[in-house]
C-alpha cells in the first residue's frame, strides 16, 4: 500500500513512524512543552533524525474533557508553526491534527502534507469535500461525540464490528467524493473504556480487510498507565510493548511521542518477519 505525499510515494510495506508535536497547553502528556520556536524546531529536528516519516502537529487537544478552542485560536496557534517548520525543514511531511476544514485548507496551502481528523468528517461537514478538493492524504479516526463528550459514549454491542462498519461507511463517503488516499485509525482512547481499548487491539488484524493503511496511536495513553498504575510520563516501556503488538497485527503507522523507540520496534518486528 502507498499514499501520495506531494508527489512522493510513501510505501507502507515497511511501517512508518509519525512523531507527535503538540502545541497545546493542555495535552495529556506534553502540554505546554513546546511553546517557543527553539524548543519546537529542536523537537522536530530530533524526531526527523530519529526516523520519523511524518510530523503530526496539533493545536487543539483531543484528550478527554479537553477545553474548547475557537477556530481563530487554532489557526493562530498552528499556521505560524507550519511555516516555521517548513522554513527550517522544507522536505518535512507535516500532518495536521484537526477536525476543521478551514484549518485543514489553510495549513495545506501553507505547505502541510496530510490531514489527521479525529472525527472522520463528522464534526465538520465541509471537511471531506475540502480534502477531495485539495487531493491530500486523509487520516480518518473512529470516535463518537466530541472530546468533551466521548467518554460517556462507550455503549457498544460489538465494538470491533461497529468500528469496522463505521469505516466502511466513512470510506464510501470519501470514495464518492473522489478522495484517493485514506488511512484509518481505530481511535484508541476515544469513546472507549480501558477494556474496550484492549479488545480493539486484540482484534486489530481484522482491520486488514478494509485494505487501507492502518494507524495505531497508543503512545503513553491511559490504557497503558492506568493498567500499570503509573503515569503518562512512565509509560514508554508499555508504549513499546503495545506498539510491537500493533505492528504484528498489521499497523502501517505508529503515531508516537517517542520516535527512536518506535523505530526500534519497527526494525525488530521486520527482522522477526523475515
């Protein structure tokens, strides 16, 4: 499987790593950590040097019960950062973590490469038509409700079956609009209980039937640190364990805070597969 990023074909025969750059003050792990130009550029350089294929930039925290951020505020946070990164690293493939079509469009016009939408177009009816117009790769995630309401929406009869159906419906909409490159993200931690997150990971190989690149985002999430009774800061080892399982079950992209360790997971699983 491949996707077209600015004319460059990204081949997922070997899984790729997406490094997370949160520029929000309230993200669950690194909120407020990257708030000046030097710290941002140092972190991007660090992630690229360690082997990140993509840098995922987010200006609206999607953690449970996250504070609402206006569209103007999101734009004022994110556009200067996209410009800053591309001025220093013009070849960087920047993913924009947003569910707003206006933010997506302006970031792509500024030089970003792909859009990572936690709502798969359900929080902004103009998102998918905008992606179709821009013809950029689109990551669609499974979620119910909003970041403010999602943790009360965890009543599933058959979680994996319902998530698979969700993607089949959203991919059909994307296909009808002419969107070519779609990546799916099951949405660990989004409208799912601790037990449901592990149920989904346990059945992750079933998502191969969709025949789209699969993104796994478990990095330092509560499914790890609550199970281990630690904290997000102490969840790197657990992240590596679950990333390894995700790779063995077919993940094409690992979205992570710690690039070096994720790249090592990929190399070791690839060696095992050979």
